[in-house]
């Protein structure tokens, strides 16, 4: 009887831990990277728009755009290029995500 109670308790704990992990994952910022052929098209469109640079991050469905592509320019600044579903540029904005982190690490 005691063994059965231990197995049941362990099962309940395992289910609870799994549920908590799923809730944490679902509660994250929801950034989903672009994949497949869409990734190549989005990178090409963003780099053509910026005139070069390095793609540092991509995401699907970003702030009303179908795709968002973050590009680090040759001067070190970063911009986020917003694309529609046909990979046309619909916007661009400076990307300062993590700028405080970079500045903080320089102070150490």
C-alpha cells in the first residue's frame, strides 16, 4: 500500500513539473524564428534594404509584420526590418534590444 502511495505521489509531482514547464514556455515572449525557404527570402530582403550587414535574429509575426529581421550594420548599430508576407519591406526601426546589457558588460 505504501509503495502505491509513493508511485502516485511521484506521478503527481512529475505531472506538476511538466505542466509548470509548459506554462513557462508558453509565457515567454513568444519569439519564433523564421525557418525554411522563408528564412532565406527574409534575410535577402532585409540585407538588400539595409545595403548589407549581418542578420543577427529573425522572428515570425513581429509587431504586426509577417516577419522581423534584425540586422547589425557595419557601424555596429542594429535595425529591425519589418516585412510583409510577400517579403516586401513595410518598415524599419532602430533595434536597441539588449543595448543596456552590452553597456553594462563594458563597465565590468
